[in-house]
């Protein structure tokens, strides 16, 4: 799943380009990483990145559970 897909029309050429956006997992990990860096500023960067993706995976899993329960 993608986050923030967009289209951009160049004002000079009039050409439109599209971007699929970034992976939702990467977006969630970036948000989690910000909180982790603030709460544990002296923590190893590798740990922060690894844990941020673990949290992102959990967020995606919870979204899927919620979507299934509404059907």
C-alpha cells in the first residue's frame, strides 16, 4: 500500500507526471522513528531503525484486522 500518491503538472511544459508515493510501511516507520529518537536519544541507531519497522509492521497488521472486522 502506498502513502501520498500524487500528480504534478509542470506549469511551463504542461506535462503531467505521477508518483505512486512511498510505501505505507516506510511512512509508518518514519513516524515511529521520530518518537523513538525523542524518547531514547542515546539509543543505538540500528536499534531505533529496527524497532521502528517492527512498530510499522504492527500498525499495518492492525489496519488489516480493522478492515476485515468491518466487512
